[in-house]
């Protein structure tokens, strides 16, 4: 029977030091790597989406295409020119850090439920070991 290995580093541990590479536990070697539109499968720069370009009529089509391909190929991006103050972003970061310091029992009150697309914990981030 499989049991959960909760000894894996927590998300908060990953935020304490600047990250240079993706942690090995998040790499899925059995999947085909994506075909990047820039032709470089080893590109390490996270794509940037400019919110101002998404609201300007003259550049919207180009930026929407960039957003679409970035979501398909990367699954994440850095959003710039979004208008959110740096103080609010710092407050958000602090609240996230405080959440991950909570005891597991408290965090599990916000767990991902079957059929939900969000919530605490992800099936892919829980390692299983055989006992």
C-alpha cells in the first residue's frame, strides 16, 4: 500500500533562497518536452506578458497571441505593467508565507477537493512511497 511522504521540502522552503533551476521533484521526464515557438527548447527565461499591451487596441492581437502560445507552451508567465503596487505584492507574499507556516491540519481545511481546480495541495506534489 502507498503512503504519503511528507518529508519533502515545503513550498515555503523553496521560497527562502533564489531559485536557479526547477526542483527535480517537479520535472516529469516521462513527458515529451514542449515544442517552443522560438525554436529553443532550452530557453530558461520565463515569458513576460505586458498587461498594458493587452488593453491597448493597436497591440492587442500580437500580445493575445503571445499570451496564448505562452500558456500552451509554458503554462506560466510573468505579468508586468499590471498596476498592482509593490506594497500590495509584498503583503501578499507575507500572507502566503504565513499560510505555509501553519500546521498541516490547519492548511488541510483549504485542501483541493475532487473536481476542484484549486486548493491547498496538489496530487502531483505529493510523493508516494511503498510500505
